[in-house]
C-alpha cells in the first residue's frame, strides 16, 4: 500500500515550520530595521548576524548527536518553547540602554538553539515518510520556507512601522509557542540508543561513527555533500552579493528594481520546490549531473548581457531571468541531494549527517559571498569575466559527475531489489 504524503504527523510538522519560520523572519526583519535606525550602520547589524552564525556551525554536530539519541518530538517542543521564552524575556528586558547588547545576546541564543533544531527537523522527515515521499516532503518544507520568506518581510515591515519593535517581538514569541503546541501532537517512535560511558565518551563515539560511515561505508554521501556545498558556494555568492551590487551600482537602477528581483527569486524558489515534487518519479538519479550542468549554463547569460549593446533595463531583465533560472535549478538539485542523503543514512545516524549538511552549507555560503564580493569589486567594469568562467566551471563539474550519479543510481536500484 502506498503511503500518503500528508500524514497527520507531517501536517503537524509543516504547520509548525510555517509558524516557526514566519516568527523567525518577522523577528529578524524587525531587529535589523531597529538596529539600522538606532545606529545608522548596516555594518553593525551585518557583524552581529555574522557573529551569530558561529555558534550554529560549532554546535551543529552536537545537535545531530542529540537528534539521534533523544526523542525528536520532545527536542522540537523544548527548543521552540525555549526560543519563545528567549524572545519574550528579551522583549521584557529591552531598553534604550541595553538594546544592542540584548539583541546580540538574543541572536546568539537563537543561533545555538537553531543548531539543535535544524538537524532534528531534517531527521524527522525520513522518520515520518518513506521512499519517494521523502523527496516530496522536503519539497513541501522548502515551499513553506519560501512562502514564509515571501510574505513575512512584508507583513513584518507593516507591523514594525505601525507598532514598533516590541509588539513584533511579542508576535514572534507567540509564533514559537504555537509551533511548540503543534509539535506536542506529533507521534514519532523512539528507541533509546545504548550508551557506553559518559557524555564526552558518547559524543566522541557518535562523531567518529558518523564520520566513518560517510567517509568509508557510504562515501557517496560525503561526495553528495561536496556537490551540494559546491553549488551553493557559487549560486549564493553570485545571487546574494551580485544581485544588489549589479542592480544598484553597475546598472544604476533604483531600489524598486532590486525589490522586484528579490520577490521574483522567492517565487522562483517556490517554483523550484514544486518542480522537485512533480519530478520525484520522473527524474532519475543519473540525470542530476545534467541538472548541475544546467545550473552552469544558466549562469552564462548573465555575463553575456554585459557584452550586448543594450540599455540597463534590458540587461536587468536578462540577468533576472538568468538568476531566477539558477534559483529554480538549485532548489531542485538541493532537494534531491538532501533527500538522497536521507534515504542512504540509517535512522540512528540521520541527525548527525543532517547536522553536517547544515554546518557545511553555513560555512560555504559566507565564503562564497566574500569571494564573489572581491570578484565583483575587481571586475566591476567587465562583469562577464565573473559570470562566464563561473558558468563554465559549474557546467564542467556537472558533466564530470555523470559517473558518480550513475553509480548512485545503480546502488539504489540494487538496494531496492
């Protein structure tokens, strides 16, 4: 009998993700606007956000170990409750004298809690779903995240402009408490793993066991992690750094063009998630190499636009189509990539492996942004020297991965038999 996708557990999970992500997005937007108004410096808030990502990277492996050793439902309930309490307490203690310190501490706390929650949520999906529904489930979760990203900033800015910072923070705390309530009704089977020694001994054993698994027993997982990180490095560097720089500085267009581009990218992410769900049965594993190669192909037109004798608005249109295509492709590739990793990882290791996925992505994206920030500054008058070589490089790696994905498909078919 075919398992249905929207089981009661999965529905509760995505409802929780919807309220949690919405609360997170309106909170981050309100805090950024407040800090910008209070200091007049975007660099200060950027520095605070950058510092706040460090605990997520450091604590993610511990989050993965906890996700494999404890009841995942209870972890999610506890973490979202603690998040709501942290936001609520910060709101109550916030004043003009301690605002930046309080906001910085809150962001660090949220970063630590996020390090434990992300691998737990990702580990729940293969526990709740089976087979191709894992890919569909990841696609739905990605759609929820994209919808939240599309709507929350707009509603958050309206709330902030009308009521100020504290009411938005209260609303955000309420979202986290509602999330915890949804998660209370999730039913996940739990079998405690055997413990040999104290906490430090268990952490060491679990870490070594998971690393040995992905490096020797299932080396394809580590290669899949590399390819996912590789694609994120280029796409996030180009889009996050390149889009505002090109629109505002190189093309000299106003903020409305940039805002429209951001909205278009959010819609492209949703379309990519929908496409991933629809392609679950049709897209074969070996075809992921072509998906990766097509990512490089769609980067190239953004460079060609600067070789054409056309006006800035037309260049903007070409770049926007190119970037949206990239966003659709990276969404499909990431969803399939993460789903393959989940399918090939046993339940007792899934939390740790998902934690590595999250940590590697978090490490790679800022590096990509720094590298492409330098490249766009260096080649600002000849931007095609950034786009075209990058596109050719990604396309080459995609074509070189044909044999790897072919072996993965063969192994998958043998496992099913």
